[in-house]
C-alpha cells in the first residue's frame, strides 16, 4: 500500500484583504424612537425603492451624543432591515452607545467629516475653499448595470450614462452627454458638491444624501444642459 501524503495540497490564493474607499449612505439619527423612525423610513423608501433596496447604511449618532439616554439598537436594526436596508455599523455617539451597538452586532466605523444638520448651507455663489480634484475620468459610455465610484474627488464622464447605471463621487459629477441613470455626488457628506450634465434624463440625482427621483424632476429642465446643487437642504436644478 502506497504511503499517504499528509502534506496539504498547494492552492493559489483565492482572496486578498485590502483597504477600500467605499462611500456608504448614512442614517443620521435626530431622535430616539424606533417606531417613529421605522414609519418615516418606510415613507422615505417608498419614494425611491430601487435606490434604497439592499443598501448598506451607517447609523450616525453625532446628534445624539449629547443625550444621556440609551438607544434601542436591536429595535432600530430590526426596523431598518424590515425596510430593506442593511445596517453595518455606527459612527459618533458615546461609550454607552458604542457598547450597546456592539451588543447588537454593529461595528464601530472610523469617524468621518461631520456636517451638522444645524449648520447653514454654503451659499451657491460662494467659491469653494479647495480646488476640485479629479478622481476619475471615464471616456466610454456607462452602461446599464455598471456602477462607477470616484473616491476623494470628482467624476468626469465624457459620454452618456445609460438607464440602470449608477455613478458616484465624493466630489462633483460632470457628464458630457446624456444622464439617464443615477448620479450621486458628495456621497461622503460634502454638501457643496454639484452635478453638471448636458442632457438631464436621470432616474435619480443626489447630493450629500439629498435626492430627487425622476418623477420629481420638472419637465422644464428635462433634456437640457443643467447645473444641480444643494441649497436649504433642497436640490436646485438650473439650466446652463
């Protein structure tokens, strides 16, 4: 009988662990009532179900840091999952919040630049403090099902964005063609980001988490070159 080789077989590496730059939407808590939050989430998601379905989301506790009360993370996580969201972790909050979140199976995520909801929005005529940084330039059409993200800067698309495609950037988005898919600028919370396109026919546009779906875009700006920015927590669409 031949001897059995006890040495493990050599296999090629099947995975890598790397740092990534992924912009995740954030649920910023302004109060602590899971039932009310669930009802308001359902109403919000009803407006854009395809945008939110299966979306990973961070729970932002900065506004609750000053409150000396517990957060029922189990109920909150359950409510978010019932709405089709995927809660992945928290940022901000107190040590008490952190312990309760970890008990509920949530991760502590690295803190990000926090834009308080009580801060005034920068006027549209104000010049940005920093020059734009181009994060990525796409020369070919962005086809249905594709998702392109430009971390740390602007995204420039020199062609069209098809229906069913999604483009995202930490900074501004420029589309030198028809925008039919979804465009999300300022995904890390930069409310000064803007969207420019030569032909607006988008399914969804968003800046810093504030969005409009196709049904809410006025016919007067459809099919035209436009400039989109955020003012007073509302998206403003202007013809170029």
